[in-house]
């Protein structure tokens, strides 16, 4: 009798998918970095085709745990004040927020990615995001407004994909949406919430519940004038409210209470303490509102503010005598396109290159004593370095500009004040390096990778790995 042979083991259960040593080394170094940088690197790697599904899940879960350590809880964007130049602190802060490295944006991105891997884990992550978002009072001097629209687009995606017909009939979908409406606490949420509700094409019995909850949320809503006016003027809260009302009118869902509470919400904010620049637009605001309330129009008397606060906005960059000199000298070094080519000094000439190096020495020595704020000094100096890098000839001059720039970027204080603003400048530098020819690109990335600054090293190696 033949001895019974053991059944062959399934090879897939014994063989571990080989992981890239290069990527593992990058991730290992990323663990020691501050939260924004570590998460950013994890999420860039997670998108790579060199990472399998199990590894993606691990990266997303680890990134999610770090989101409690980032500096900014919610995304903001710049308010487009009339005649305001782009080169201001608010302008660069808005650009930095577009990296979506605030806690809510990061969590939204991670949950959305996890939906494609494991829906149950994605929903567990979502449940860890507070229902009441942490909005802070915005003073009249604020030049940014909150933008949480990505989070509500995520909720829409989940509501569309997670609930089947039976669960919808049992009311699970409406119970999922309801707490997010009941916990609305900022004008910045009105338009995203109405977009969410309209897009889902809810059943009538679901809409009855949502309509009442939405009216109750409006009744409780109070905010500073900067947030109220930003939502009214740019997020178009009134038009979004009336799109919802028109939907309810067509589907025989009660909407009168929403009309009443939205009017009361607008009225109490128009009569509260307001910012000077918003009060100047009062007549326009009332005119637009009264298109929607022809039977119960707002009046200027009714809308008289409790008091008006001055809005001290940040000054445009390059306004001090020292920064004006730096900028004008750099413009002269760049040369104008309309200059007569016969009179324009070529960048390959020895005298022009000496001027560039002299400018670089003075820029590096500039300590920002002429500026009132360290962050403003940092932004302006970064802008000058970027412009200098773009005109520096490849080779020794380009290397010297990068070496000098790295000293500024590598200073601990530069990145600690606002990590996202620091990273925006780093990304810009690497972007310009990536536009160089293959050999020159790799040479410059190696220069950064071999520097003494750990965060910059990792981002350079990330670029070298095409991640």
C-alpha cells in the first residue's frame, strides 16, 4: 500500500509579495518626519503601481492615525478682495492649503482611497471624524475662508455606494446623512450640505426627515461676519438654499420652515457686528437676497449692523525699501523680453555671472530685519530664490543657488511655523528641477538628497524614484 502523500500547499499562501527595498527605505525615513510630510509621502507612495493592495491598506491606515498631529484642522482658501495682489501672506497660505494637508482633507482622501480596498475599514475611519467640525471664529482681519466641500463630496460617494435598496427602504441611508446635517455649525457648510442632499435624489420619506433637520440646523446657526459673508457672497448660500426648496416644491416635501429659518439666519447676521468691507456691499447683498424673498423683502433699516469693525488686511509683499531693491535688481538680472538683443547682456558672459553671484551672496546674507514678520520674510526670500534659480545657468551657478536656498529651507524655524507653506516652496523647487533635462535633473536631485536636511533628502529621493 502506497504511503499517503501530503496535499501540496497553495503557493500563494506561502509566498510573500516582494516589496521594493527602495520604497521601504523611503517609508522608513518618512516615519521620523513631522505628520504632514510623513502622510504626504505615504499617500504618494500608495498611488504607485509598485505597491500591492495589502501594502496600500497598511499605508492608508498608518497615514490616518497621523492626521491628529497635523497643524491645520480644516482647509482654507483665499478671499478675493478687490485690488489685492497675489503676493501676500494670505495668497501663499491659500496656495499651501491647496495641497490638502489639513486634517479633514487628509482624512477625506484616505477614506475615499480605502473605499476601493475595504469598505468596512473606510466606514470605521469615517466614524472617527467628529460630526461637529472644528470651525474657529474668523476676525475681520482674516483673508481666508473655510472650504470643506471635499468632505461632503465624500459623504455623497459613500451614501451612493454603501447602501443597497433594502437598506435605503429601512432608513439606513437617511440615518447616515442626518447627523451631518444636525451638526452643521458654520455658513461654510450650507452650500456643501445642500449639494449633498440634492445630488442624492432622496426618497420622499427621507426628504421629510432631512427637511426638518436642515431647518433646525439653520435656526441654531450663528457665525462671525467674515464666515457669513464669505458663504453668502462666494459660496452662494442663497441660491443653493433655493435650489433645495425648488426640489422640495416639485416633490411635495415641506419647505416653508427652511424658508423661514434661512431668512431669520440672514437677518440676524446682517444686524450683528460686521466687517467694514462687507458692509460696503450691503446694498448689493440685499438686492440679491430680495430676488428670492419678493413677498418679504429685506430693508436697509432692518439690516443695520450692530457695529462695524475695521478690516486690517495684510500688506502686499516687496513693499519695504530692501525688498524693493532685491526685486528690482533681480528683474534687471532676468532681462526683459522686449529688450534689444544687441544690448541685453548674455547670461553666459563672465560679467553677468559675477553679478548673479554677487546678488546671491547678498540675498543669502539678508536677515529679514526690514520685515515685520518672519513668515513674510521667508516667503519673499523663497520667491527671490525661485526666480534666481530659473535664470541661473546649469552647472556651478545653478548648484550655488540651490546650496544657498537649501540653507534657508533647512532652517528648523522655517518649517515649524507653517509646515504646509514651507512644503509649497519645496514642491515648487522640485517641480522646476523636474523640468530640467535628465542628467541635470538627476544631478540637482542628488545635490538635495546628499544635503544635511532629512526632510529635503526624502523629498529629493521621492522625486528620483518618480513617486
